[in-house]
C-alpha cells in the first residue's frame, strides 16, 4: 500500500492546504490524499470535497503508511493536536514545492509554505509552521515551531520569532526585532521593537494591547 497523506484540521485552513496539495502533481507522485483528522465529529465538509474526515487526531493511531501535515491556524491548538501523534511515532510531510526557498535555508518537519511564499537565504523555519501566500522572509530569519505567518506579511533580515507566534496578514517586522514565544501580531501591524512573550500588539507602530495566558 502506498503512503497516505492526512491533513490535521478540516476547517478553512485545512481545505486550503488540501486544495494546494490536490493541484500539485509532485504530491500525487508520492502520496494519496486520504482525508482529514479533526476533533469536531459533527463538522460538515463541502459536498464536492471527495475525501472524508477519518477520525480524531487526539485518538488516531498512525499506521506505517500514514504521513501527516498540520493545517490548524491557532498555534497552540496546532501544537496540542500534533504532540499526541508525535508521541505515537507519526511522520510528517513538509510542503515547500510551490514556494521560493533560497540557499542554506532549512525547513522544519511538518511545515507548510504556500504557493507564492518567499524565504530568503540562511533562514531557519521551525517545525509545524505555516507561511501563507505572499509572505516574504528576509535573510537570516529564525522562526520557531508552530508559528502562523499570515498572508502578505514581511519579516526583515535578522528577525527572530519564538515558538507558537501568530502573525496576522500584512504585518511588517523591522530588522533584527525579536518576537517572544506565544506572541500575537495584529493584522497590518508595523513592529519596530522587540515584543515580549505572550504579548498581543497592534498598530503602526505596534503597541501592546493585551497579554495572553502562557
């Protein structure tokens, strides 16, 4: 039996990921697209989507033919759903086929770079992250595990992003800025200085508007 690619999360982001994979012949050469895992047993998929919700990621027992890719927008939820599978020995697929990835850049396990993302040279992209369409990442940027980088965001050279950070669409991060673990960068924000862990910032220039529980 061939390898089965299973998407973790059947919401909007999961369907976006499925559509990108469905259109890529290089994916079909390696896997069959088997379906989704989701915690919501009553979730309805569009009627013309021809793959099912196979089960719950928290209770799924990975088979030797199963390969997973996470597609959950909230970084903490993503981590909570991926970790039980890791403990069971699951293997994950990193999708970068339609993005531009420059020399000496490393991409972590289970990361998804959408078509049109641009990752410059000497970067480190963590495991289980998501970079949306039009994201531009400058040179020598480090992005931690389980991060969500929204569409059309720009990360300047030398930026360091902690684990589990959510950067919403059209945000811009200035050169060498550090973003702490679990921080949230609001839509369209321009971040000119470091952001502490678990802070939520918004605006131009970005200012703290709240602090999230760790």
